[in-house]
C-alpha cells in the first residue's frame, strides 16, 4: 500500500480576513489565478500567514521546508495535490540531494494538468544560488512577487482595526507605545492582542500604558 504524504497542521488564526493586504493587492490577485508563484521578503512580513491562509481556502497542501528533515526528505506523492504551497523553499537550495528531490517533485507536478506551486523564500529566485541549472531555470520562470511590509501608517491602522474587532479600547498613546516597541509583523500583532485581551479580562483592567508595560514584561522602563 502506498503511504500518503504527510500533511502539516495550519494555524487557524492565519486566515485571509486577518491578513492586511496593504501594497500586496496584485500578489493576492495572482494567487487566485492559475500559475506558479514565488513570494519573497525578509522575515516578519506575513509570508507564512499568507501561505497558510491561502491553503485554508483551497484544496492545497502546505509544506514547511524548514520543518522537514533534510536527511530523510521524502517529497513523493505530493504531486497528486492540485496546489503545493512550499514555505521557506530556499532551505532546499545549496545541497545537491535536496535540489534533486525538489526538481523531481517539480517535474512530477508539471506532468499533471492544472497543478501549480506557490513557494516562499527570503530572496528572489533571480538572486538565490542553485547547484542544478535545470532547477534554477524552472523556478526563475515563476511569477515573482516581493511581499511588501506595511508602512507605519498602515500598521497603525491595522493595530487599531484588529483591537476594535476584539472590542478593545486602545487610545492613541497606547498605540504609539506599542508601535515603538513591537516587532512589526502580523504574527506579533495578533499574538500581542491575544495577550492584552486575555490579561485585560482576567485582571479587569483598562488598557493603559502601565498595563501594557506589565503585559510586555518591560518593568519600570
């Protein structure tokens, strides 16, 4: 009996409705079309959030390359899915054995009509180093998009919008305090609002700068 390929769990909070599009309108539009797509950016810009959100609303499989064993990497069987979403694919580059396995998967996918791949990495495929020329040429043919980070104004709007959606009353001084101390990523924002919301309810406290300082564990800075 053929063993089914492993499916990795998704974070339920990573949904399209919780992803702030900002300057990524064109990218979102292309995700809903047929075609191979490569998304790249630095950390903390929402690549994983967007990839998992897209996975949750499509018949796709999510592969986190950085969580898959390099020495026992088995990509067989994944070509049966109509859509492959591969996170941190640059993890597989620079080692001939991993690139060979990835190339074999790509070719298997291409033999299936209507199949496509969406991949993410820290850099553009045009700037990444490949050992296999055939793999490089195939991946560089993808539609390529840089995931654009939010501007300060956009991040402020996102923070206020997400807080209001949870019924949290946060004045502008608290917003400014958070923005000056937060790693500006979707994940950080959602996790922090969860903590503030839970602690506010548990302690029956208003959301003030001293309260937020306590939640963040910043002491008497």
